[in-house]
C-alpha cells in the first residue's frame, strides 16, 4: 500500500474485516454548558483565526500543497468533501466546536438537520468515538427539485480519546427529478467564512 493510500484510508476509512464491538449508539444532546461555551467560542479570536487557517489550508490543498492544519480533499462526480487532520496547537475543544460550527454554517444555506448521532466502538484494539451530523436541503415539491449541494454529512472522529479528524462530505443525486448540484467550492467558501 502506498503512503497516499495509507493516509487516504486513515482519513476517509475503508471496510475492515475485524469484528467491532459497539459501546455507544445514541442521539447527540448538547448540554446548556456546552452550548454556552460553543457560543462564546464562535465569537472569539480563536475561532476566527482557526477558520481563516482552515480556509487557507483548503485553498493550498486545491493546488496540491500542504499547510497546517492538513486538509485532504475528496473530489468525484457525485461526492465531494474534505477531511481536516487534528493539529494539537488548535486544541481539542476547537475541533469539537468546529464540528457543530460546520453544521450551523450548512443550516444557513436552507438545510435542515436530519440526524445527530454519537457512536463508540472498538475496532482492532482501538476505541473509535464518532459524532455525526446529517443534513438535507429543505425540500421543494416542484420537479426538478433543487438539491443545493446534495446531502451533507459531517463527522468528528476520536481514537482512544484523542481527536483524529473532521470529515465533511456532500453527496448529490444524479436523478433527473433533481436539478444539478451546485458547485462544492461555493459550499466550502461559505462554511469557511467567519460569520456568526
């Protein structure tokens, strides 16, 4: 396996034959304390600097260059997205808040949150904790339906209590009853904008 394949599989996952043990499978419910800290973070200089660094990293990645925090791109016909590698200098709390921030940014584009789930499982001696937000565009009833950027899935992943990455994937429909999906670059630019 090449180094690129190793990194790609680590960030975007691959099917594994190892049996898993599921410890947690629950709906995410944020405490008021978490929401207060999250809202304070969203208006902080820390958040603004982090989002700006992410936008720069994304732009560098589009040119095939690396910058911290590293972003790996997924680009295909019907699925586009990225994975943000964890960098300790930004702090664990910033990554946890970024996960909800990205969902909030997507919701501003007339999307609705369909599901927020937390799972924890053991795979091959590693305990993986994954939080996932799944968002869909608010649906119209006139065809062709505006699918916007497609369905958006955001994941925050920890292994053995240490953050590893955040993934955001937009999956569009090739079906004729839907309009062609909007350009993913417009979604990326929106979510990496520092807006409260």
